């Protein structure tokens, strides 16, 4: 996703980056006043924040709570935390590049006709996880997606309809050619290039600044992360040996990593500043 960010996506991005607890991050609910100010910094007005929060509550990703000081706020649900924890490994690292690249994960599913709506949900969820289509009803992904796939299917109560298999590709066709059938590499390359077109100028701009301004760093980091976090799902860490030599995903990952290293900590400082101000 490299187009205009949506309020709901930006809220999820904020919580993933700064709203889960840990060093420099709030451990409890984020006050709604702070959330409105923090989302305002990336171009989302207050009514849009409230509307997006309501939708995330209905999806059971955010839960209403109060801070220790009694202010109304919102925290992540346990399912949302699991979802974000699973995503960390993809978003902040490229496991397909470092791990054993020989293994594949197959998902074979069968859904009764009277529950065909779940068939659509299964297909769309597997696609969002980064699976390619090997054959009708047979989806394939790098083996390192096993844990995340299990968590996702269990959370959506879809696991009774799916069998998962691990194995190696042992067909007559070279794996490098088969990958081009399973995934649309041309479209994936376009997504990576669009990210580079948007974010390489941002990285160049920050390269000449000695000390990041906290609010500017926060804004640019959240926007860069919001665009980036969808790409490791569209391109699920395919083995480099099976990709074209000039694969733009390598440079896209380098640019995001450089932006993260440059901006994340300064952005955390801005979050702390806003939280302190709203608690006063």
C-alpha cells in the first residue's frame, strides 16, 4: 500500500510502532486526547480519529479503558497484540533472506457449500498473508510463515477448514519458473518501486540533518511505516535466489530500515511529549 493512508491504517500503525509498551512506549491505554493529537500530526482530523477508533473497536482490535489518572483511552486487544507481534518479524526483518530457503508451506482447504462465505474469507486472508496460488484450493508460501498462518487461521476460526503441509518443491519445472506462476512478480516490483519513489526523497532529506526534530521525525516515520508494513505481506520474503537480480524489494527494505534507524527514537520522544502534556 503506497497510496493515500487511511485513518484506520494510521491508527494501527501508531499502535504497532509506539502503543504496545516497552522502551519509550506507553504500556497502558492511550488517552483519546493524545491519540487525536498524535494522529493530527500525520494529517488525520479529530472526527476521523473517533470514527476509525469506533470501527477498530467493532473489529475487537481496540478496547476502551482508562489510564491510571482516569482519562478515557484505548488499548490493544489481545488478538491485536498477537497480530502486531506476528507482523514485527516481517516488517522489521526479512526472514526469507536469512533462513533456510528450501522449505515451503502449503495450505489446502475445503469449505462446505453452505459456508461458502468462509471460502472467500479464507482466500482473502491467505492472500493478505502473502500466499501464492499453486493450484485451485492449494496455496503456497515460504515455510517461515507457518506460525503466523496458524495464529491467523485460529483467530478467525478458520483452522477446521485448512490442512497445512511443509515440504520442498520437487516438480519437473524449476522452482524459479514456478514462483513466477505462484506470484505476480511484476506487480510486486511495481509496489516496491512506488515505495522507493515516495520514501527515498524522505531519506535523502533526513541525511543532511544532524539532530531530528521529534515531531517531524514522528510524522515521517509513521507515514513511512504505514506504507511499508503492507509490502512484506504482498512480498512474503521469497528466497532471493528465486527473484530477479535487480529485485527492487532489496533497496526498498534498505530504505525503510535506514528511516527506522534514523527516525524511530526521535519519534518516540515526541510521543512521550504528547502523553506527558495530555496527562498534565
